[in-house]
C-alpha cells in the first residue's frame, strides 16, 4: 500500500491509520497528533480513512487558512487600534491596554465584591470594577450602538450560544465598529483532548437551546478536562450543571472562529474579519479583529486609512 508517498507494508499502514484515528479522537501525545496531521495530508491515507470520514471534520488538527505567527504582544497591538468609547467583557485583572484618551466600560456577570470572593488570590485593586453587571451573552441593559468597539478576551468559549453572543456584541457596537476576540487555542490548553466545535453545532445551540444540550457540554468537560469516567463523570457533570459553572462550553482553533464570523455576517448581522487570525508562538491564545457592518463598508474604511 502507498502511504506518505511510498510503499509500506500493509500492517504498518494499518498501524498508522489506526494511530491517526485514535489521535483524531483526542488520544495520544503531541507526537501522535503530528502523525495524524501527516496522514490527513496524504490523499491515499484519507481514502483509506473513508469509514471514519464523518469524524475527521470535527477533529481535524490543522487549519485551512494560514495563521500569522509572530512573537509580539498582540493585545497591545490591537489595543492601540481603538479610539472613542469601548466595552470590555470579563476583563477581571487583565484588561486590554488602550490609549490614555480612550474610555472603556467594563462588564461582568458578577459585581466587584462577588469577583473578590470568586478570586481571593487577586487583590481587590487588581480586579477591574464592572460598570455594568449583566449577561455577557445578551448584554441586557446596554443600549444599541452605544460603543465604538467591544473587547471579549477569553469569553466566547464560555458562551452557551456564541452566535447569539456575537449578535448581541454587534448590537451594542456602532455600524463599522470593532469587536476584538481573544480566544484560547484548543491545541495548547487543557481543551486539547476535546473535539473542536463545529459550525453546525453552534447553529444548533442557537436554534435549539436546551438544558440537555448544556448538560452535554458539562459531561464533555468532565470526561476530557477532569478525566472522569462512568458514574464519576456523570456526578461531576451534575455538580457543574447545578452550580451553573462557567466552563469552556466550546473549543476552537482559528479556522472555527473565522467560519463563525463569516456565517454570522451572512446569516445574522453584517460583520467580517478585519484582521487575523494572529498568534504568538509562545501563547495559548489567538486574536481576531471583527468589523461590524457590511464587508463593502469595511473595505472602504480600511482603504481610506491606508
């Protein structure tokens, strides 16, 4: 059989294919996953993996689009782009730095006193004081088009309904404004063994929300982050669900966020990726800048600044 462009013994080929399938399902080490990625780039191997084709799109290890990798402070890079008045969600002790003449309001689902109780390791002076206490997903109480930009750092993965969240974030930003997303990179965090979230999954979360769908996320967390099994996993999921614990309900690689923004721009409200995805090789996060309004308007605005 031909594999990786050369003839190999059928038993060795079968070994590689089984290893790839196992790694795609979240098993193995980083080395195993690199082997799996090589298998995915080999047409003959992909054909042989045909019986498992329905598994591959969810668990693919590489991205279709290139990600700009540069060792720099991307938070500072994007923060310096902002002007006017902005809203930052869930900043806690690490707000994105912005120019001194820029005003930022902070929003959280918990008050400053509650945040101090939740994060006793952080002093009260380290935590930002939320000006707005509301759901990050709906931003109830925040007026339409009230802000020039919105920052959501390590937030979208916590949303039960990321599509609804993006729609809410676009609602409070003026047309042509910016939404800055900082997203944990699945492959380099504790989410590494979880299956990346598909766009179809996100659409269903938006269209058919339910406690049962939320519980599936808690169970996935118990299995693949806490490493629980059988009854222990169910008990852990019950505990997390009863506490309304803020887990990573979804896990992403850069492609997934780009797909999400592009779909929302077509089907929900006008938006498009203005810059990114970008990342620093040493970080466990990537960055995407989104512009609200039509793609045409965004391109014209970008060209006028050049």
